[in-house]
C-alpha cells in the first residue's frame, strides 16, 4: 500500500481580485488563463460563515456564493480540490468559528424507554379455508425524555455527540479521502484530519438499567462515559487537547 503523505498544505497564493464584465446570470465571466479555484462563502443567520475553494464559476453553488478571490492550482491541487468537493469539505482551521459553534450546539441528554399497548388485527385460516379476522393486544416499546412516566421500564440511554474529519492521502498512486477516528473535541483531530463537512457529528449512546423509581434523580452530569468538549476555551491551539485518541 502506497500511502506517502496526507495533503494539507495547498498552495496559498495571494488571493487576487477579478473585475467582472457582465455576470451572465448563473455563471461569472472569468478570464483567468491559469488553473485556479474560487472562494465560495456560505453565510448563516448567526453571523457565522463557511469559506471553501471550489473549481467552479457558478455564482451560487449548494448555498454558497461565488467570490472574486481565487487560488492558482497545479495538477495535484486540482485532484485534491475535486476530491474535497465530492463531500463539500472545507478547511477546518480557516473555519474554526463555525466548527466551534457547531460543536457547542450539541448537548448530552438522557432518554427513557417506556412500554405501551396497541391493538393489532390479524387473520387466521382454518382447514376448510375459512378466514377469520382477530384482534390481539401487543406490547410495544419506545423512547421519550420523561423520567417520571409510570410506563417507564427502567432502561436508559445516555446520548453523546462525537466528531470526525477527513484528510487526503495518496494511496495506490491516487488521492483518496480518509476519515478520522471519532473525537469528543474537534481539536483532537483537526491537525491530522484538517477537512470537515457542515455536519461533522455522529450520535452515540450507552444503555443503562435502573429501577423506574430511580429515574427522576438521574442527571446528565452523573454519566462520564465520554469526555465533553472544552467549551470554556475557544482557542484552536490549546495544546492540552492536541492529540489523537
């Protein structure tokens, strides 16, 4: 297996400005002769935004708006940017405000299993081919966030959110995306896996069993299955968590 390196240091050519001569509706009229990618920006209602560089001249692209700024590319960069665009990935360090806000928006929580009954109809056929419709009472299970329900079984799930990124590696003489291990804090992986999607989160849970009478006293803080992200410090370069799990 030829895995020589992971790709992070794309050429940071000084972003230049273009003068548009009539935008022609959906596409810009770009006259840059060299290979390049343009900056695209997606803005959100909370004053956050994401910047990506994409090989496209469309004025809008999946909610992103085309900008004058661009980076010149070589043939290797072109492959990488094309690969990143397959999953709409962006550089994490350049968009740390967005990623930190995304990380802070998820909170651990508890869910409680409860039981209930429903009436189901079914058919039976006797030896003479006579069909009879019957009804039976069936026990079902579902989940809610009410620890005081009289129908709770005592089964509890502690839900937690973890995060993942990507890196570009050269494997068998071609560039491919490699997904990171899941991490509780994005800063644990961002240096080895620098590219992220808009929703880099996955939800995991651990199951516990209690007496139904104990459920009302349970708190999220009582569970330490996973490390919680450090939201007290927004510093991307916090060395205390710069490690891969």
